[in-house]
C-alpha cells in the first residue's frame, strides 16, 4: 500500500472518529440541557413564585388595555349607529329624487310651446308652467341634499373603518399579553412537575391551608372580624373606606384568576375594583389605571382603605388595612389574603372617592 493511500485511510478514520465524538458530544450536551437538575423544594417555590408574578405582570398589562378596548368599542358602536341613521337620510333623499324624476319625465315628452298651443285652457297651462319651474328647483335642491347626505355617510364610514383598525390593533396587543400569561404559567407548571409527588402534594396542601386560614379571617355580615389576627383587631376606617375594606376582607380565601372581578375569584385590580365598587366608587380594571383614580398620598400618610401599588412599572395593587398590612389578590396559584405592606416593592398610593 502506498504512503499516500495509507495517509488517506488514516484521514478518513480520523474524520469518522472525530465526527462520532462530536455527535456524541452534541447528544451529551443536549441530554444535559434536557435533563435540568431537579430543584430543591424551596428553589422550586421561588421559581414558581417568580413565574407566577411574571404572569400577573402580563395580566395587568392586558388589563390596562381594557379601557382602550372598551372606549374604542363604544366609539365603533356610536359610529355604526350614526351610519345607520345617515344611511336612512340618504335613502329618503334618493326616494324623493326618484319621485321627482318620474314626475319630470311624465311632462318632458312635449315642448312647452306645443303644450300651450294644444291646451284647452292657456291661462291654466301658464299657471302650471310656473309650478313646473318651481318643481325643477325642487329637483336641484334634492340633489344638493343628496350630495351633502352622501358625503356625511362616506365620512362616517371612513371613521368607522379607522376606529375598527385601531380596535383590532389594541386587541392584538392584548392577545400578546394573554399569551405571555399562559407561557409563564406553563413554565411554572413545568417546574412543579420536576418535583416528586410528595413535594407537589406538600405545596398543594400548604396553599390549601393558607386559603383556609384566610377564609377564617373573613368578617361577619355586620363587618365584625371572625379571625384572631392580633395585628388587625379593628381596622380604624369609616364611611366608604370601611365599606371597601369589609368588601375586600369578605373575599379572603377566594382564588386568584386573571381577569376576574368576583364573585368567587379575582385578580389584584379586580379585587380593588370590586371592593370600592361596593362603596359606590367606580375604578378601572387595571392597577396602572387605578393609580391615577384618586388623590395621591405618601406612604407616611396612608390610611385604611387607600390603594397601594407595587413594582415599577406598576403591576400590582392592594388595599391598605393599617398596621403595615394590606388585603390583596397576590398572584396566580394564591388566594386573597392579608399580607405585610412591605412584602413587595412599594411604588405609590392613592385615596379613592
């Protein structure tokens, strides 16, 4: 065998070995990537909490578009009503023009001179001719009205199309946030699935226990506290604030569900909207919007009933209870509960009503 052939053979063998090694390495790396190390129970809880909070952030971003969608939908509805009304006017003028055209056609087949000569009563004909001139004026007036009416209709139809386009764009943006909610919750579920059945059951039992403890703190129908939370013996509130607080506390233990505002589940802004709604104050279903729906107060001025907002940009809201506590719907996977004010990064506060 020639030296050149031997070298070629060695080269082919080396290439095959190298390719095999690379392929094995890729498989090994891919396998390592697919088999992420199993987190500890505490690590899993933190990862799940983070992902659930990110789902809440996306949810509140989607909520923030509700107002735009509602307002845009109302404008589309108003424009459509205007179009229907204007179309009726256009149709009425068209019918009038049609009637005038028929009447004009019936007298247009013979000249005015011939009609005068053939008339058995010339005086009466001359009177009718004067009426005919007025009739022609009516036709011109009707045509002008039609042009104006048709122009208004065209403008309304163009405005409707522009508003529909804007509405669809906002709805598409909201759909992106809705997709993010599901993506984050799916990721949280994947973290949970990595745990053993016993660990998953432990988390489930802890959440159920927290919800049950929260329900035991619900006030009675008279607004009296039924729980034994020493930090909240009696919330010093009155008037609308007291009504809102008791409405929120009455939902303790209810589950967090994005987009919900009662009666059995809530997201954070849905709870505050529901509670203050019971007090006769209308709020938007959006934590960001609610931050502008009241008088701004500093943290040192907080009073029970005030809305407190968290994170930057704002993505969470609760109701201040006093004694450094709030009632809120925390995030997916949790229930309405009482928590420390400083549990989340404080942003600002407003006093509704």
